[in-house]
């Protein structure tokens, strides 16, 4: 960490020297968040997904992000973003007497326009999102709401049409060539340790109507580390393997091929011509490992439909419905849930999804793939200046056959691949109510309170008596509150 901090400081000094010599404009923005989480019955049990640890009822967190743009001209800049990520008080960077600084680089990209054109290139560690019809639905359930290393080109074709294409390296895990680019083992065997993506986005914008077809092709190596955590919270089953790989992969031998193809095709639609009535929709189909052993095949589809009315001054009603295909009764034929890389989808800030919450660790992650349901919200409730509220009701039910999740638990252990309350069977449901409040103390400083209650009904034959008995002993409650400062 000391070496990393020294490197960040050297980079800052180097860029500062460039700024002085080349009249580079430097702009800095950022945010700081200090907040506390209080939970009763987190995960409906108060335990982690495997039932081996208890969750602290009260934790205090702090995070800081600083983004610096080094702007040489209107068409050329470099962004460096550093952060102290969500860290609990009393540990790591925030401990007594001798704190250890844990500073991370989370953005580092070059952005420029080709001379005399509007063709823009963005290359490096950057925020990357596949399309969604509207931002209050959260992020794309295949990949969105996060960042990765990528090279992206945006080509304006006309006022109504553009082309966005790129390459992303989601994951690279070859230890032999991590530092040099060469295989230091002395062998000539190519090990497939990467997860790469090639994407194409075609946004078409008309008066009162926008449609965005898109596609993503992934090349997945069987040696890549799919145990990588992909969620914001502490759940042990929030791993890439749960979202991307079939449950059948838990049965004995892994993939037959060193590299397998995944692909997704989707589209988002926003209709605002009937303003103040606005309508949105997204539909996606994805599959992977189609040419590998049948048990490793994963495929499925997913869609959402949403509407809002923006004609009221004091409130905006929102309604969302979603459906994602679920597992059938057999694991021998692979998985019937749509594969995902990172899934931060969740409408109207519902705390039952890992989505747009102001503070991390304030959610319980229902998986929108393998479930259906609806969310009704009264958003932007405001009767007093600088004070707004949001009221949200969520209902979710599973589309997975109980036998499939039962077999996954038998093979991997309860909570390691699928999780009670996140992955729902056709006989299980969850509903919850959230109430959020934001008060702007100053223009750039807000006090935010997010509260919620949730109840779930779960099958003992799938999760075992210990888990379901604990869930029946009481519902989940949460309160997350703190300060957010932007500059």
C-alpha cells in the first residue's frame, strides 16, 4: 500500500509538471461519504449466506473518491481517479494510532477526439455500462454500474444516430505473465485465464423516442478466476461464478474447451412522446458454453417494463415489472438463467436489490435473473424545500425449480453457489417496503436516511431447517444514515 501511495503521489507530481509546462488545465471533483448501517436479520437470518458468521448489527463506514482531469484541450484529457473505498471504522485506513492507507486507483483513462472530427476514443480503466432505458432502473443486468479496463470508440453518424464499439478485458488471471506480458514458466502451453468482451451499441434518438440495440460477445477462459467478488456487499455467494457459470459446472470435470464463447443481444426503448407519461423497456437474451459439455451450457432471457408519471410537482409515481427465466428441474442440461458479468439492476432504489443506493452494504441482493416481480414507488416526494422522500414497495417471486437449487446446495454447500433470499424458487417470494429521505443541509452536503423492511417465505427442503427456521423467527429491518459531501 505504501508503494501504491508513493506511485499515486509521483503520478500527481508528474502530471503537475506537465500542466505547468503545457498549460494543461487541471480540474478536481470528488465526494466523501460517512455513514452507518443498522440491520436486524440481515439476509433474513442475520448470518452470512453459508451460516458460518453473524452480521454486525451496527457498522460505521467511510469512503472518499477524488477524480482529477488533466485537460490539454477540448479534445484531449486524462482522468485519474483514486479512492479510499468503503472501509469500516476501526480497521484498515481507519484504525487507532497507526492507520495503514489503502488507496486504490479506480479510474485511469485517456480520452481524445480524432483531429477535425467528433470521433471520440476512451482508453483505460473507465466507467462502462451497457444500455438501459432509464437510469432509475439501475444498471444493465449483464454488465453495468461499474468500471473495467476497455478501449471504446464513439462515432457520431448523424444527430439521431451514433455507433459505440469497444473491447473490454473484464478479468485476467495469468500469474506467469502478469508483470512482463510473457509466460515465465518456460512452457509453450497457452492457458486461458482471461475473460474478454467485444461490444457494439447503436443508439437511435428521435423526438420523443429512443431505441438502443446492442450486443456483447464474451470470450471466457476456463482457467480464469470466477470466484471473484462482483457485489457491493459482504455476501459470500456474490461471486462471478454464480452469475456467469452454470450450476452443472459444479459436477465433476470443468469446461472441455480452453476458451468458450458467451454472447448477449438486447435492446432498450424509452418513449417520452406522451410526456408527462413516460414508458420504458429492456429485453435481453444471453448464452454461453453452447459448444462445451451440455451440463456447462448456460442460457436465458430477461426483460423489464416500466412507466412513470412526471406531471405532479410534489411526487413522481413509478411502476416496474420484470421477468427472468429460471432453472428447470435438471442440471444435466445446463442452466436456464441468463448469464451475467456484473448485475446492478434494481428499480426505484429498492433495497432488495444491489442497485442505486447512496451507501453500500445497505441492500439484500435479490437476483433479477431467475425471478419475476414488480416495484411500485412514489419518488421525489417533496413538500418542504431541500427535503425529499421516496416510498417503495417490492414483490419478487422465483422462476427456479426447487429441485435445481436443492441440487446446487448439495453439490456446493448452502450459500456457496445459490443463496436463500437471493435465488428464489417458484414456491418462494419476498416483499418489502423502503422509505428514503434526503435533506440538503448545504448545496453540496446532504443528510441521507434509507430505511427498509422485508419478509420472505422459503422452502425448508431447499435451504434446510436451520436457515428457514431462523427466517421465520423475524423479518429483516434496516436503517442506513449518513452524510454525503460533493465537491
